[in-house]
C-alpha cells in the first residue's frame, strides 16, 4: 500500500476508500475521529514497543521505571493508592509492579503505623543509585525521540492528549 493511501499520516495504513465506505453505511461515522483514534493507537503501540526495547537493556519495563522516577522525585514515601492515581492504572497492576521492584531490591515497602491496610513505598539505596544513573540517558532518549517537535508543539500535544483522555474516561 502506498503512503498516499494512508492519508499522509504514515501511521494508519487504511486506504481512504475504507473510510468513505463506512461513512456511506454508518451515519455515526466521523472519519476524522476514527482516523485520530487509529493513529493514536498506532503511535502508542510504536512508543510502547520502542520504550520496552530501550528499558529492556536495563532490565526494566517502562511501567517500572515510571514508578522509580515518581518515587525518586518524592521527598517522602508514597502510598500505593497514590501511585495508582499518579500512574492512572489499577491497584492490582501497581501491586504487581511493586512486588517485582521490591524483589529486585529497588524499593522498600512498609505498612502504615496508623492503618494496616495502607502501604508506603520508597526507593532503596540501590534504587536511588540506579535511577540517578539512568535518568540522564532517559532524558536524552526522550529529547531525541521528540526532536521533530517544537516546544509549543509538545505543549499542544500534551493538551490535546489530555482532551482525548478526558473523552475516553470511564
């Protein structure tokens, strides 16, 4: 399939005839909305694949590194429930990630002194060292990955992605 068949965006390889065919049969079809979601999913998959490969060289996943970065920037231990909210994921997912990071010796977990149902996590010494040594490479990787966007375009993209996320809120 030629690049022009994909609408010029380079992400979604649907021929234009697919969009117009659906539009003829379904009044609800808004070509722009479907194209955005398909492109967003394709871009997200590409970002996930690239980040997963990059982090694998350090024995990590993007999700684990997000937790480590968050803990690195917090002056006090963080409640697991706050991690879930910060990362916009499920409690079960956070619990699994925390178990792996704890097993790897990168974080410490302790129960609340006032409420046994609440756990707090913080970086271990090993975790602090690891994050501090990996952050410069991660920041350089991020900068290089988005070098094609101006600062204003990056701000606009963050705003637009926020609007998309709010439209998809459950």
